[in-house]
């Protein structure tokens, strides 16, 4: 009974061959996106990155000016 749960021991070459055959089989089932789809989603990602970068730059500038103003106000006391 316990022997049924143990994996069958085979040599390294057979294991590697089985693994590569499984990979080949899975890769045949993959639905690959079209070139147009990849280009459009890539463009969306690039534009989104620039929008977020601009947003974080604005927030960083506001926070920096606020901290500097608060620091200089406290230093005058």
C-alpha cells in the first residue's frame, strides 16, 4: 500500500526525456497573442509608466516643498 504512493524510480535520462516531452506538449497548447495585441498592450504599459512617473514627481515635489517649509519655519523659532 505504501509502495503505491512512492514515485517510480527511473534513471535521469528517462526523467529528463519525460520532462522535456511534457514541456513540448504544454507549449503546443499555449494560445499566443497576436503581434498587434502585444504591441498595443506594450504601448499601454509604457504610457502608464510615464503617467505614474509624472504623478509621483508631482507628489514628491509637493512633499519636498512642504517639508522644507516646515523645517525652515521650525528653525526660525
